[in-house]
C-alpha cells in the first residue's frame, strides 16, 4: 500500500506541476462566481467588468504646481522617465488642435440632431427675434464662446452649446498638448498611464512601482514644490503585497520557528516536522488537482479557506508521532497503527461531517470549499496511514524530558463533576456569555475588510474630487431588445436624474445617449430645429434683413443645414456603433455593452451603463435606487452592497452549517463513546460561545471570517476531545502531549494572524487565538480519569527511587 500510495502522490505532483508551471493557472477572484447560478446575472457581471477593467489597468497621476509653467516642467520630467519604459506603462497621446477637431467630426456632421434639454426648451419657447439676436452675437461678439467651424454651419450656436454641455461632464480641459484640471487657481496636469501587464501580477508591481517612484523623484527635482497625486489599482495591490510580505516575514517566519522549536524539544529530531509537512503538502496538492478537474477552476477564497485544513490535518501526524514516543518500544508501528485506528477514523469522520454540511448549501462556492477541504484531509490522513508506520520504527524517535514534562502537567487540571466548584464556574461562564453575546453586532460590509494606507486613501479622495470622476461600483444598468430601445430608456432615466442634480445629490451623469441620442430623439430634434429656426418666417429671415441679405441667402443657409444633415453618414442617424469608431468615444466606451447574452438562456439583449458623478454621500443611495423603480429595463447596481450581501449570506449559511455539524458529530461520537460523547463536544462548544462573547464585549462585529474560524475551532476541538477520551479508554499517556503539541502549533500557525494588519486575517486569527486557547485549557476538565497506566506507574516508581 505504501508503494501504491507513492505512485498516487507522484501523479498528483506531476499534475500540479503541469497546472502551475505549464498551463499557468490563476485562481478565480470573481466573488460573484460563488453565488448560485440562478442568482447570477451575466449582463450585470459584464457591466461591472466593463466598468472595472479599464480602471484596473489605468494609473492616473495629477502633477500640481503654483502656475502652469512649473506644472508643465514637472509633468515633462515625469513623462521623460516613463517614456523609456513603454513596455510597462503606455503614456497618453499628446493632444493637438487637429486631433481635437477629429474628435468632433462625427458629431459635427449630425449637429441638427444633437440638442441639450435646455436648448429643446428654448427652441419651443423663445421667439424668432431671440434666435436672430443670438446669431448676430455669435457673429460679431468676441466673447460669445468658442466657435467650432464656420459661422454659417452653426449660426445659432446650438452645436457649440451642445459641445459645451458635453464638456461639463468633466472638469478636465486641454492645454498645450496636456489635459489639466484647475482647483482654486492651482493647475494640475493629468497623466493617464495604461499598464501593459496585469495590475495584480507581483512581477508587474515590482517593475512598475519603483518606476513610478523614480518618475516622481524626477518631477520633484525639476520642481521641488510639485504636488503629485496618484491613484490606481496597482498602487493598492502593491501596498497589499508589501504588507503581506512584511507579515509573512514576521508572523509567518516567527510561527514556523516556533513550531520547529516545539517539535525539536519534543522529539529531538527534525524528521517529525518533515513528515507532518509531507502529509499536509500531499493533502493540498490532491485537493487542488481534483477540484480543478471537477470544477474547471478553483476560487481564491477556496484556497484561503482550504489553508485552514492545515490545522486539522496536522493532528493525524502529531497523534501518531506522540503515540510512537510514548508507548512500549516493543510495540511495532503497524501494531500501534491498529490501536490508534479507531481514534484516527473518528477524527477524520468528525471533520468530514463538518465540511460535508457546507456541500449541502446552495452556494457553489461553499461546495467547492467543502470538497477542497474534505479531499485535503482524506489525502493527508491516508498519507499518515500508509507512510508513517513504514517510515517510523520504535527506534526512530526518542522521548525527551520536555515531552515527559508536558505529559506530567495533565495531573494539575481539575475534573468537571457535580460539585460546588463546577457549579460556580458554570454560573460565572453563563453570566459572561450572556453579557457578551447580547452586545454582539454584525457587519458584512466589504469596505470593513479593507485598510488601504492613509496616503493612498487621501490621494484617491482628492483625485476623485478634482476630476469629479464617476464611481465604478454604483451605476444604472439599462437593457433593451435593441440599441434604440436602450437609448430611449436611458433618456427616460435622465429625466429623473435632472432633479437630483438640482438637489446636489449628484453632480452629473455620463451616458451614451448624451453623445448619441436615440433615433427617435434625433428625429424630434431635427424636426424641432427645422420648425423653429429654418422655417420660411423663422429667425433666418429676420437675420437676413439685419445682415442686408436677400431671400436667396436664406434659401442657401437653409439648404446648407438640411443637406449637411441628410449627407451625414449616408443619410443615417448617429448610432452608438458609428460613434464608437471615433476617437471621441474613447472616454465613454465603458458605458456601452452592446449585445450581450441574457440571463438563464433567455437570448441576447442590448445593455448600457449610466454612470454617476459627485456621489459623495452614501446616505443618498436609497434615493438613487428609487429613481430606477418602475422604469422598464432600468436597474440600480450597487456592487458594494451586492458583495456585502454575498458575504452576509455566506456568514448565515456557515452559522447554520456549524450548528448542524455539532449535531451530526455528536451522533457520530455517540456510536463509540455513548454517554461520554458530550465530554468530547462540549469544550469546542464552550470555546465558540466564549469567543463570540469576547467579540461582543470588545465591540468587534461578527463577520464571515469569524465564523470560518469557528468551524476550524470545532474541527480541532473535537480532535482534542477524542484524543483525551481515547486516553481514558485505552489507558495511554500520550493524549495530553498530542493535545498540547497540536494546540500550540495551531496557535502559532493561526493565532498569530491576530497581529495582522489585514482585517480578514486579523478576524480569523483573533478568533482562533481565543478559541483554541480555551479548548486547550478546558479539554482535560471534561475527560474521564482512569488513573495512570502500568507503564506510567513503573516510570514514576523508578523516578522516586532515583
């Protein structure tokens, strides 16, 4: 069996090597993939991806100075450094007067079809004289605003007004080949940098972040008073990676050294450490390979949760190792295995029951986590069964004085019984539990799991205010059977958003229909302009009289306007498909999804995004959600709330699974321990209650990662109870040493995560620290004292003689 198992491990190793080294697999990071299929919306998913992907690969740098010349000098110095590394960061194209005109060309051809809401109102309400005066002002006044093209093409300034309205969607303006924004007289040049490699790649972070730092130094050397404001996903990802590296070098290495020292003191050999790591490594390899073959993908959260099986899987090896050094050397390793097998089978079955409960939930993410954990535990367990007896003989390991001392400490623990001391302890614990749990709150907000550096957060906030940029996580999703229907529904939504702008709930919105109105709206605009401005008795006639022109001039102007509208795009209306081919669409391309597959095989639909600017007060989110109600095809998307809802669902399901696991494990334990089964299960139950009470008293709200840790506390606590109960039944002395080593290793592996600055890891580690410590302390109190076995009596007698 040992040789057969070696062949199986070789196949697992080869498959893992293929997945990681050849295929280059990357764990799935989409948290919505954890939801049931019927609860996932593919159109919404594509919309969110559309919004996020562009932002994820972009870095925005604002270069601010006291005046324009200094800002430009600093920006030039910054760009000079980056221009040498176009393979990593592609800098924005320098703007020129020609390409600015090229941007407007598609819209200028359709100028009669493009009107702002204010212009539509004025065309309906203002008299012809008003428009004639407006045209004269456009012609003669130097302060009438920017002129786009010849006066004859836009005598009434409608297209110029429409362009100005589009320009109001952002405070960014062009100047001297750069884009800039001004705040209180201080210019900030905006540098748009596009990453050429994935932002979350460690290699990309290690190459790009020093390059940005070098560019910043060059800008400061050019202008010492320069202000640099940077924002980008890679900056946050790099900060997170740096923090993880620091914690790994402190917490990770510290816990590893602690475990190595503990094992050395116990066994005076490094072989036990290697064997335990071997069993855990095989378990992780098997879990990853088989999950990949079954699901076709492994989620990152599955790997995070699966890491917890290390704490459980190590118990099997520690149990065998401690048994080997504690029993009579004349007992062979295979004979020892047969003696330990009932307890080992029970510990594996109890852990599997807890994880199988996850597989019964409707969440595919939890089912994947459950299968990953079960496979990992089973393969680690089989490694102990097949290899440990073959690799460890009676003479391989020797008991140390430290192991003997730990075993002796068991005598100092009191036993639970029907006495006054136990009653007082139970009463005090009850008061503590009620006082803490009644103060326990819940917080599933995804934002509570993030702690970006203060400098990055300050830059992000300031940049968002200066650019008035839309948020990528709250927006409207508009759907329809055709592109035309989507645009019409956008226009209906915008009518509801205009009052919200007046109330300063938002500062504005970005929508594809701002640039390409629906065909219905374009036709209505042309008809309105033709009727109000190009009629026989309209403003053109009054304007001709004031300019001294005759009727032929009026006919020529009217014909020029109508022929331009008819010739544009071969007589077709301006559509999103045509607009997206132009350079002017680049800032708005993320707003148009086009044709996408619908939900549940219902066919394809067209979809778009209406993004919001100036959303500073999250208390206004209900008002924005209300704006989309009873509008066909329009839905409000709040990705923060949606992801938080997913975490909340998982927390609730995990809570129910945890409760069910206690019941199922008790029934399993009852088959072997009968009336003593409660002694095994009570320590982890008390530890879990105490941990929840402690969280309540400390004011820490309950989150998903606390509940995940409670699952691990159950798995480890049951193991400790089984070891102690097996000791009572088989009169062996090694159980308390096993419990001590396992608990100390778990505290070093997971409890030290309480020192982490990452909120999820801190929550997990803090829960483990309290829970495992309590289980360790109280487990002996619930065991049955069967007295010392004959071997222990003999050793104590020899010790007294000496």
